[in-house]
C-alpha cells in the first residue's frame, strides 16, 4: 500500500499551486488577490493547513469535530487565527437547510424531540419540514445545543471563490481538482512529463477567467433545472474567444436542444442560428423540417454538402436529401446524390466519406447456446471463435487507438504553446481542435514514417515498456498486454495501420470510436480479421457504418456477425 509520508502533503500541494499561479498569472491577479496569497504564506503552519483542509472539502460550513487532524492539533487554536483575519467565521447564523446538512438523523431527532415535536421512525428527509417549522429564522448553533462545546466554522465566501478561481486558472477546467496531486503522489495516476513553458497557460486575460467561471455557473444552474430563460441573459454578458468560445457554443447547443425536445422549435432555431458547435447545422435542418420549412432545410443541406464539417455530418445529410426532395415534390435524384452514405444497416449499401457506394462488408449469422447472465454476446462469440492457432480477443476501440498512441507518443505530447499548462494533463488541451494534426504535422509525419521501414514494431514495443501505465488519451493500458500487442504487430500490415492512424488524425473527436468488438489473428498466415458482433435486435450504428465503408475502401478485413440464441424464434 502506498503511503504519503508527509502529513502536510495537501498543504505543500496547495502552496505549489499558489507559486505556479504567482509566477505565471501575476498579471491576471488583482492587488487584493496577490495580497491574499502573501498573507496566506505568512500564517502559521497549522492555520494554513486547516484552511486548505476546508478549501479541499465540499461546501463552506464545517463542524469542528469533523476537522480533527493529528498534524493540525487543536482545531480551535488553528481556526482562531483564521477568524482573526476574517477568513473564517466561528459564529455563523444557520438556516434550516444548513442545519439539516450539518446534523445526522439521530441528532435531528434528539433536537426536535427535545422541542416536543412528534418524530417518526422514517427517513432523515422526513424530518426536514419539522426542522423548518422549528427554525423559521437563522439561528446560532450554540442556541440549539447550549451544552455542546462544538463549533461551526464558515469559510468566507470570498476566500472560497478566490480558491476556486485559483484552481480553475491552474487546471484550465472545473473538473480537475486537488485530488490530482494525491493520486499522482500515490502513483495511482501517472502523467507524462512535458516541458511546460513559463508563458504557457490556459487563460490569457482576466476576462477569460471571469467568462469561464460565469459559464460554469450557468451550466450548474441549467443542470439543477433552472429555466433557460433565466440563464441566457447572463450567458450573453461575455463574448468568449478561442477555446472558450467552443465551450460556450457547446452549452448554447445544449440549451437549444433542450428547447427542441420540449417542442419550442422557434426558440431552438434562434439559438441554433447563432451557434457554431459541431452538429448544429444538422439540428437546424431538422427543426426547419419540423416547422414545415422544407425548402429552407433543403437549401441548407445543399450548402452543407459543399463543405461538410465531418464524415458524420455528410452521412446524415445524405440521409435527409431523399426525404426533403419528396416533401418538395422533386423527382428522385440519381443514386450518387441520394443513396450514397445513407447509413443503411449492414447487408444494405453503406458509403465512405467521399460518397462512393461501398459493397456490404462480410456478414455471417451464428446461432449459439444462450450463455446465461454474466457473459456478454461479444464474449460468447469470442469464445466460439477462439482457437489455439487463431486466437480471438475483445478489443473494440482499445487496440488500434493504443497502437496509434504508442507509435505517435512523441507527437501527441509535443510541448506546443497552449497544449499543456499544468503537470496533470492526460493529453493535449487542443486534442479535439480542427488543427490538432496540422499543428503537429512534422512530428506526426516523423512517427508515421516508421511504418515505411518496419521500424514501427520496435518503436511501439519500446514505448509500451517505457511508458507503461502513464495516462494517455489513446492508450488503453488495461486492455493491452504483451501477447495481444505482439500478435497485432505481427498480423496487421503496416499499410493497414497507416490507414487507421490517418483516419484517427482526420477527426480525433469522432474517429477514435466505432471499431469492431473483436479481432482474430492467424499468426502462421500473418493475417487478421475484425468482427463487429450484433446480438438479437442490435444493429450497426452510424459511426460503425462509416468505419466499415472505410475498411472496405482500403481492403481491410472487417466483418459483421449477427448472433441469435438457440431455441429462440427468428
């Protein structure tokens, strides 16, 4: 078991973040914020440690008995120093909702019974209304529990907000937090060591930080069920730039889709029209169709066809065209402009990204005994196919992505400005950007050139051993072992790997998924086959159909296996 020897590890981590912010973001800090950091460093160690313990926990209200830490010592002594400078309040007035969150059910029951209230033996939630009746106005804790020596400490809202701002500036997102340090120190998560330039940072202006904080607050309000009409005015208060603009567009898309699902189509259309998030154009077409504006929808489809944003969009656009033409009373177009890329299911025609009609992938039908609970249909097929001289593995998206991630490790983790700005990146911040490949064209070209000489096998093997367990957006360490890796390198031709890898680079957001469930190798023959398994009632999904068409175009062996259970009617 890994143990952190330093009891003040969390304080050291917090101070590391403060030093990082002070050195890289000093121009974005207000004078009082820089002063707060300086004042923090001047506090005694126990007071600093207690404050960080509060900051790293949920909420801003804490019971003193829940703040007992051996390395800090007397919580009241440590807290008094924070109280003296106004960072913590030791006598906060508490509302019923706050008391409800602080007390457990036995404590609530004892309090209310002492007041002569009738208490049922139900859930804690059943006591809330009784507590509201008892505490109709904010009250001090010791007024309710006069014999207790326990105190309630309230972390200043200003301090809490500043620490959240500092955390956001350090990580560049609201999802990562202080536990990243602990998990890294314990070796649970390991990160690639990337040289981070002193000027590399997530935010270039204070307005950027304010915009992200506001955007995050708006998202939280929306997730809590607040009506969009209450949120949109606040969302319009800032104009985001660069990567922040994409985050804002994604949230606007969510609200527009919410309106669409609720049947408020005009509101949805208004938001879609001003939104740049991928997929918005398809939603606009759908809404125009729903509102009877087929001509406008058809015009937008034709415009989108000239410059589709992705293979996925093109596939769906081509599915819409025949339906719109029928609604407009137009004659059927020829096969090239209507049926290509319709995303029809296996056994029917699919298309590649360019619109060329693809023949069906190889299909088979298999009837197996029902394996019972605990065994998936994919595993049942894998067991059926697996042979000593032709082993089969469940890999889905793991194998090809991992081979790509290992071969192109240096390109993926190349320290470009803005790609890495703290030590806990799983991958570059611009991984899903349209120019991800272009920004690293020279590095990726160098990695892929190894496929021409055969040196790629040794490079991948070496990277597998050297980087084992280090976080990567592509490598599935848990699904990859030396046996699978060796078979893949022996049986998948370099030309096929190049096709798969180039497809991933074309669209790193969408083309990392859709790979078949299984792969089977014939080591003696140096060949392989990928197999998509479909159980009863299952069908090929759109991203899978696109991948199948791509595989067919490049002569790569992909098959679909339809499974039924013995004894079931067809």
